[in-house]
């Protein structure tokens, strides 16, 4: 993954090698295509925005919204005693529930909900 600046805003560029032959490569490509389809159909504040998706003979290129707050696990590790205040925990949990609900309402199931996969923006939401 690469951090880049495009049109005055930071984005994340993820590059996936199509030719990398691993035993589970076909499964990974199938999952990638489903994730891209899901992100294209969802435009919601609590879901990372897919900015662009392209491919050529060798690579898939995914441009995503940059979440400058890191992931929830890292943020929690920086808290006093590694615990969020109750009000903060309730706010994050509410946002996660709304994000998952938007996936479900679009006909998709998010199967990797963990503190490492929840990304934080350094904004109010």
C-alpha cells in the first residue's frame, strides 16, 4: 500500500499483483472483486470510500479514502490503560454498527470485523 496525494487530498493506493501465483490466488481475486463491487455500491460516511479501481495485464489498482487515524486497535493501545472512555466506546460502536448495516442493506456481508479492520478518520466521524 502507498500513501499518495491526488487532487489536494491524501488517498491510499493498493496494488495487487495478478501474476503472483499462490495456491489461494483465485480465491483472493474472487474476494477482491466482491469487495470492490460492495464498495462501489456503498456511499456512506462510516464506510471507507472507494475512489477508483483499475487494472492492467499485471496489476489491480485500488484507490481508497485515507483514514489518518489508523486502526481501532492502534488507537485503543494509545489510550490510558488501553481502555476507551465509555462515551468514546459507545460512539465508535455506533459508527461500526451503522457501517455494517449499510453493507447489509446493500446486499453484502462483512466478515472481517475486528479492531484491526476498523479504520479511524481524525474528524468528528
